[in-house]
C-alpha cells in the first residue's frame, strides 16, 4: 500500500511539472495591470513629476548649482569651507578634487530614471481607458513631454553628447548627436504648446506644467541652441518668428506680468 501511495504522489508531481500555471498578479502592479484607468494615469503623471523633483533635489552638484558655480557669480567655486568638488567644476580641473572619480554619476542615474518614467507613461497612453476624455489625455501627455524636454535640455547642456531614449529601454545605446536631442525637445514643447489649456497660469493647480511654461521653455531652448551652436533656427523645426509668436502669447494670455517697481522683488532690502 505504501508503494501505491508513493507511485500516486510521483504521478501527481509529474502532472504538475508538465502544466504551466498562468495567473495574473493580485498583489503587485505591473505594466499590464496598472496603466488602465484615469486614476492610474494620474498616479503615473505624479511619478514623472517626482522624477523631475529628484533630479532638482540632488545634493551637491545639481544642474542649477553646477551652472552657478561655472558662472562668474561664484569665483573660486563657492566658499572656503565647501568641498573641493566645487573648485574642480569651477576650474575645469578634476585634480582639484582627486577623490571625485565620477563627479556627476548620481545626476546621470537620476536623469535617466526620470526619463524612463516619462517614456513608459507615454508608451502606455493607448492602453489607458480615458473614457472619451481626449482633453485629459492631451493634458497628461503634454505635461509628461514638457518634463522630458526639460530633463533632456539640462542633460544636453551638462554632457553635450548623451544617449537619446524616447522609449523605455535597458539597452546600452550609443550617444546621439545634440541635434537629435534638441529635435525631441522641440517636438515635445511644440506639442505641449498646442495642446495644453489656454487658462491663465493662476487657475491651474500649483506645480503643474502650463501652456505658458511650455512656450516659455521653448523660447529659452531656442535662445540657447541658436546662440551656443550659432544657428538661425531650432534644428529646422522652430523658427525665430514662431518663437516670438509663442512668447507674445505668453505676454498676452498667461496672466503673468511685470512688477511696476523692480526693487520690490527683493523684500529684505526694504526691512
């Protein structure tokens, strides 16, 4: 009898090994079961904003800090009590801080993590049930594309030649020509400029990308690209006249304005 039980158990194990059990994860979010509802889309959008927040909050040598150190505002690379990494950046001499073997590695990782989030969300747009609300879809796509454009604009200024990813990937791809990167930046910003709401900036939730932010950033990118590379337009996609038209829209429709007395911008001066 014991041998019969062992035989039956053996057959049972064989039958389990010969079949495949395909079950949907019940406790984990995946690409297949997450990007389905408008609520999922909003969560994904927040994740893209968070990626941008992480990049901007990198301790030490974030892009705003690095650009300030390399400017004439910080002669010598900040103060005497600060790390030598600032002096190395200011003087373009890594021997000033030999311990910093890979000075901007943390930045590199954070940027591509943020880019990955944006690319995944953009890829999953068609998978989401927008319930016929194309305006909401265009808004979310526009905000995500502006975030991606902003990230790539900082990256291409930091490193010059960078791998260009417009879809989620883990491949080690070669560096792209800067013009290829600026083409993606321009396309993303033009799309957002045409698809975001015309509402004034102060009627949009604080911290959210607006049409006016997209148009203004497009003007900033145009000025930098044409000035740094000595070109007459933005990679053949955006002309000077088009940029001026976008900026005129910002002036007339955004709700922003200039203060009457510039000195009031510095409140402490009046204390």
